[in-house]
């Protein structure tokens, strides 16, 4: 398995291009199942999770062609030839559950394995299933698979989520586009990836109102057409690279970055003494005067501070001046990076969903282990500022969500390289 080796101490200066959003692309791709006509996604990120979704869709009979070095995905689902999303693919990636809603809506039946994914908590799919039941689906859980049927098609209904779920909102939204009548989704997720999905579905002919707000109304249509849609910018990749100069010092422009995608996060950076500025081609981030200041962070659904940036923010706060309190409210087991950061000399005390970080002057390089996608990159960020060499092992998680991380950071002056493992 590959490792990444970082030698800390270099200030970063330069430009980093931000790719299309992994999490948006992973919900846009299954939207192909809603229509017989082709769907083309531009600005797609080149990541192993995208390949996994491609394999899953191909196993169902879709054709997926990566063009322009993978930046364009041409998807076509003229006929769905297999209605079973197999455990062997689904276990690799939780987002696989997103084929359930569209396949059921178009075909009236679908069988999907219960997912695996990052080990960051229990992460059940009950909300996805309840939403589909509210649209008239009959569901049965057998042998680790969800068997879903809607013999005379899905019917519009009222879905009230007891808690905000990005994936369940996406599944419900896609399914409702082809359901008969009106569907109202209450307490819907407001993430930019949901808005992006709604915009793509609208281009395909879906009747959707209220995307980006907690109440989404969908008027079902008989069929959807093809479309071409650009994937929204990856706000998590953006936030991750905004933290690089914040940690090392220097000045980096994030090409394609927009403040409205990361406003709660940018406010925290500002509080920590990091300058964030909108420039012509994106966002510019710099830290010139001394270490960052400690700040308290509480993760929350959008527009709150994203859970997917909590690990990376912790890497910054490890060397900030003072004591920071990070509260994780979305996932119950999402501090697995803390013990690894402690190996690098950080002072972190985790009690349940709260981590207290006492800033130290310097981290020291160490051998550390990547435990999930965002944790992996937080260790790389920590390594950029640490004294000596940090070796991050098991980086396959990283490749699921970050395109060419070592190239992007090296282009700004980081001493970083990938070492191939056996
Ligand atoms: C998506 C993102 C992930 C991000 C998360 C929260 C994708 C591919 N992944 O994951 O990167 O960290 O949003 O912003 O877009 N829950 C239930 N029952 C369900 C579904 C969810 O209890 O049926 C719980 C989860 O365990 C979690 C919370 O709801 O505690 C939020 O999860 P959710 O928003 O669904 O996350 P994902 O869509 O899986």
C-alpha cells in the first residue's frame, strides 16, 4: 500500500486548482438511472470513489465513458439490465446506496446491498428507506440486501426527516422526480451538493422547487431527458487546501474557490487570524503574523461547519495559540485522527464527541496511519508544519477523495512524495 512522506517546515506559496466535488459527482452519476437518454457530467474529479460508482453503474447495465482525461463522464442507461447492486461493490463505498432511489423510481424494483464505507460511526440507512416507504415503496431486508418494490410505481408523498441526512435527501429527491404527484421533503439537507443535484435534475426536466432550503417540493413527471451538467466545486477539497497555508504560513490561491461554499469555515479561519480574500480566479489564503489563534468549532449540517473539515481544522489547531474545543455532532466516531496527531506531539483530550486541543509550539514528524478519508489528509496537513519527516501509511483512503494531493501541494513548495508500497 502506498505511503506519503512529508518533510515539514516549508511555507507554501502558489496556486492550487480545486476539482469538482466528489460528493456531488457521486450523487449525480446515479441520476443517469432515471433516464434512457445520456447524461454528461463535466468538471468531474478523478478519484477512486468515482471509479467505484462507475463499476457499480456498469454492473447495472449503464455505459460510462471517461473522456478528457476523466474530467468528463458520459453516462447512458438506455436499458437497466441488472437490478441488483452487489455487496462486493457496495461495501467499498457507502454512496452506492444512492442507486436505490433512481432505480426503484424508473423500474419499480431494485435490490441493493447494505453499504460499508468509512469507519466513522454506525451510519445506518434507515432514513433512506423510510423516505422511499413514504413514496409507496415496499421494502424487505433479507440476507444483507434491501429488496424494494413499487409495483404500480412510486407515488408522491410527504417525507419529514427526523434529522438532516445528505444521502437520504438525495435518494428521496431523485426518486420523487418520477413519482406520480407532489412530494414535499421537510428537514431536507441544504448542502451545495443537494442544490447541484437539483439543478442537474431540473436540466433533465424535473420539476423541483426549494432546493438549498429545508423544504423541497417536487412535482413528479412521466420521464426525464438527457442533460449536460458541470459538477459544483469541491468545498471540502477547497477547505482542506485553504488550511495548508494557514498551517505552514505563506500565501496560496485556491483556483475556482468561492466563499459561499465555505462561509462558516472561513469565519473560523478569520477568528483564528488567517486572512481569506476573494480574488478574480478564486480565494486567496495567507498567514503572515505568528501562529493561528485557538478557536472553538462545532460541526453542523450546511450552512454550519462541515464535519468533513473537522479533522483538517484540528491539524491547524494543534499548533494554534491557546486551547480549542472541537465538538463533533454529526458522526459519533470521528476523532480517529486524534491519536495519530498525538503521536506527532499534539496535546488532545477526547471525551465522547468533544476534543480539547491545547496548542503546542511544534509538531514532530512520525509514522502515522490514515484511518479514513478526511483523517488521512489531516495527517498530511500536520506533517507540512511538523519538524522532520512524517510518513502517512495506508493512503488508499486519500485516493478515494483527493486528486493528485502530492502534486498539488508540491507545486506550492511542499516537500512531499508518494512511495509505492507492495
Ligand atoms: C454525506 C457525505 C459525507 C459527509 C456527510 C455529512 C457523501 C457521499 N458523503 O454522507 O462526506 O460527511 O454527508 O455531511 O455525500 N443517518 C442515519 N440514518 C440514515 C442516514 C444517516 O441515522 O439513514 C445519520 C448518520 O449516521 C449521521 C447523520 O445521519 O450521523 C448524517 O449522515 P448523512 O448526512 O446521511 O451522511 P452521508 O449522506 O452518508
